């Protein structure tokens, strides 16, 4: 029985140094569906798929018309019934439903770099980023059998790190190195598999000849014995030459070296050695690469916490971080606090450690994570830290969604610290960051409430007037503005009646609003012959 459904996929045709795109139809499953149903993947199959992905990206780069794939992710990878890997064709109408699903925000946020969108101009750097995220997805959700060795894990970490941090100017060079590394891993795995099959296969008939003493000796062992005998004789001759016939020049050089060492020991100085410098530089580079890889994994886990996407995948990353050491455990503790919206002494201690370790270099995800963590403490120090980190973030350019999150946290912090005017100002600035009418209305009401607390009556009037002009259908803002007019000592009853009449003409439904009816009772507002009268 055939499994899966029909997908239109890319069929790449290599022609010397160029590549042409074709289309094919295959029956199969998305990689995500396959991993959720089967879990286990053979190591040979895993390396084969990864090698195919890099090869196809390389081929796409040679396409003169469209030199890149649009959006590489596990949902755009199709595994056919014959276990071959294909890339989904984004231009096909048949794949319309799958493409709509892929374009959801919760998918884009995790498989595109921060600040990018699926409709951005395709580039090799974006393709490499998608490749790195896809590898992370497979390693998180799939179970590779037999398990990966330590060297294989290390190589894959380096590959993922290179994918997630490509420079657009050197993206093809990065792809070439990644392709070479993956090909090397694949070849090595095939050799190991071949050797394993040989050793575990049927027993072979060994040709043996009788020794003169009656023992059985393999021809290979006999030949090896001859080689060892000859080699041993040569080695003895060379050893004798080195011991008993030293050349004068070599002897003098050794003497000079020993004298230099003695002199250094006496004076306490040491000559710099090129090899040691090279070794130090190499160790430094390895440490930097290791730190970069850990930072990527850390940000990936934090992204799932902030965006509230795939909870299971987020937890998997958090567990992986926690197993690596104290920092990972602290991130896991704070993440749990954010998820439950609860603070505590343990979370506060973890936040102190995390902030102390990252003062010099903080990623964007990391700073947002700290802000949300400190917000859960609901303490004076926590709110002060939110303001401090928020001000640091305001110096940079962020997406509307990210800036909204940061400023909303700052507004809450200012309000809790008793700085009502500052809180109102931040909330007022938030109004311009959203296009949703319900959110705008809620923000206008919040700012009005805070201004009323601080006695900013003139500012209140201007705010409500602006709100009613912007939100033509908002009854609540009109009721608040009418109440402000009725309570204002600077406005006459005629002014108030004129505003009410205008609002009733613009929004006739206001007459049936319960809030307006209460205002009529409170201030004695009556409507007679298209005129408004106010008794109180």
C-alpha cells in the first residue's frame, strides 16, 4: 500500500556549469510527518538526505534565473515512497495548501533569521540558515540509529553553526565547506557500514598451508612475518648509525640548543615559539566556534519561549541546555517562570547569574528573555532591571512586534514603580505600533485612566479627541469624551451639547449603548427635536 500523497517537487537538471529547474510529481510525506510517524532514521539515510540537501542548494545556486531556493524548512522537504529527498516546488498550484501552512508566522519565526520574512528576496544566506534549522529539527525530533559518534556530533555542530551565521558576501564559500564536510561524513559512514557488513557476513574459507612443525599458518601471516623481519633489520642498522656515527654538524647543533636552554633556565626568560603561538591561536579559534555554537542553541531555546511556538521542541532545547551546565539550568528555570507567569527567589538568583555572564555581549533574543524574566519577579528591583534593559534596547532598531513587547514591559514597570506619567507616555507611544482597532481602543482607555490619576485633564481631552477621530466606531471612547466635557470646568454646557450632537450624528448606534444611557441619567442629557439639553 502506498503511503503519503502527491506533491509537485523540483527536478534539477545539471548542464555543465549551469542548472535548470524542472518539475516532477512524487508520492511521499513531508519530513515533519515522517519524523512524527516513524521517529527512527538509519544513519546511512540521514547522511544521504543531508548530502542531497546541500547538493541541491549548490545546484540551485547555479541557476541563472532563480539562483536560490525560497524558504528551506522541514515542511518544504518531501521524502518519497522510495525514501528519496526532494524540495517542494513553491510555484506549483498543487502545493497551495502546504505553502499556506508553511507561511504561518509560527513556522517562519523559527526557520528564518530574525527580522526576515518568507517573501524577502531569496538569498543563499537564507537557504543556509534554513538548512541549519532543519538539521536541528531532525536531530531533535528524529532518532538516528545507530547513534552518532562524538566526532560526528562535533562535526554536525560545526556545520549547524556555520549555517546559522553565514556572511551574505561569503555564503557560497560557506556552502562549499559545509558540502565538503557533509560529504566526508557520508563517505566515512558508508565505509564503516561496509566494513561492518564484511565482518558480520558469512565465514570465509581461509587458505592455510601446513608449517614444518605441524602448525597451520595463513599465507598473509607468513608474508607479514617476512616483511617484519626485513623491516626490523633495516631499523637496527639505522639505529646503530644514529647511536655510533653522529655527524659533527648535528652534534654541534644539539650542543647549541642545550646551551640556549640552560641560559634561559638561569635567567628565567623563554624564547617565543612559533608552534606554541599557532597552537594557542588554534585553541582560541576552537573556543570561539564552540561558544558560537552554544549561543545558537541557547537563542533557539529562548526563541521558542518568547514566541510560544512548538512547546515540545522548546522543552527539548531547554533540556539539552540544562545538561550542559549551570547557565543552561538557569535559562530553564527562568523559562519555566515566564511560561507560568510566576516569579520567586530561585528565578531571581538565576537571572542575576545570567545577566552577570552576558553583560559584554547580549543577543536580541537574550535581552528580550531577561526583560520577560525580570517582569515575572513583580519586585522593585525586577521592574528597575526591566527599565534598564529596555532603555538599552531602544537604542537599536527592532521589528514592530519586538518593540511592542519591550515597550509594553517598560510601561508595566513604570506603572508598578509609581511613575504613572512615564507609564502613560509609553502606552501612548504604543498606540502607533499597532493597526488593530481593539488594541488601539484598549490603549486609549488605559492612557486615559492613567492621565486621570495624575490630573492631566488637558492632555486627556486631546487624547480622547484624537481617539474618537481615529476610531470612528468606538462607543466607549465617545462616552469617555462626553464625560470629560461634562466634568470639565473650562467647557460650557453648550460645548458639551455640541459634542454629543456630533457623536450621535456620526454614530447613531450610540443612543442604544448602555454606557451612554448611564451618562444621560447622571448628567440629565435629553434629546428633543434634534437638540441636546443638559440639566446638570
